[in-house]
C-alpha cells in the first residue's frame, strides 16, 4: 500500500512543479519578473534538477537588475 501512495505523491509533485514552472513562464511574457523568480524558486523547491527552471530563474534575476529606462 505504501508503494502506490509514494507514486501518487511523486505524480502530484511533478504536477505541482510543472504548475509553478508554467506560471513563471506566463509571468515572463507579462514582464513580471519578481513573479517569475518566485514561481521558479517554488518549482525548484519541488525538483531542483530542472535545468529549465534554473535558466528562467537566472533570466528573471538578470532582468530585475537592469536599470530602469
């Protein structure tokens, strides 16, 4: 019984990670960089091996440090 439960949690974790990642990309398109950073950090809290989430986290951080026009 515990084996099937852990599989369900793993699937839920993957869905949660994908939700945070997708939200981060949506915020990127809206140029809401603090929200990009927040969601990518949450995605990485679930799966810290996601190279794409690391990439977009870095992009969001770079955008935050650009001088305003």
